[in-house]
């Protein structure tokens, strides 16, 4: 991909019933095991576009902005032991003096990837790569069986993902 790397926020919208095995495998690779789970992947990751296309009838995705990412990390970021993510923890484990805000900047530039922050020695995640969200306040605006462009909720939605994430925090 040319240009600046983008950070995709990918949310599983539909549940686990009647999923085709190929799609289920792809969702498992994306770590989207349950409804209303969110993961962050850079657009430069090899094969990410094909995976998103294959699972497009079960997920929605778009480019997350800095403010939404910081709020997501502060409110829904978790560390081992299911404790909340804090500036002190980020400084201690990753050596980022700016805390969560500096972590968000590095994630947006694809210098750090959450799915690669695994401590092999202790066999634990440094920061858990999956964010558990609430159902959206006010409900979904459209059908969860139609694509976003046709008045539904599924598939690519660009910057509109930020509004959905804010309603799900």
C-alpha cells in the first residue's frame, strides 16, 4: 500500500450462529471471537484487506482517529489480570514517557502493533489486543444484515467508525 499507514478499527457485529467455517477461521485469525469485540490492525499488514473482504458480512471497519483511539485505550484498554491500562503501566512496560497518548501516536504510525506485544518469557500479553465493548447506545442505526452503503451496519464505513466506537464505549 502506498502513502501513510492507516489504523483499522475492526468490530464484530454479528454473533456466532450459522457462520461459514472459512469465515469463522478468518474471524478467529482476527481475534474476533465474540460480538462487540474490537481489534486494531494497520492497513499495511499483509493480507488484511483479503481477510476483511472475506468476513465483511460479520464485521464493520474503518480508520480510527487519534481522539477516539486515546479514549478507547483509556476506557477499554486492559492488561493481564483484567486491570485497566494506565499511563504508568505504559511507561513502565513500553518505556513511553508520554503514556497512553504516545502509545496512540505510535499505533497510528504503525510503529507498535498491539497484536505483537506478547511477553514470551511470562507467556502474557503486555496489553491485551482485544477490546470488549458495550452494544451501541441507542442501538444500531440500520440492519446488521446489510452493508453500510445500503443503510446497514456491515462492511467498510471509513471515518464513521469513530462515531460507532464512541457509542459503544
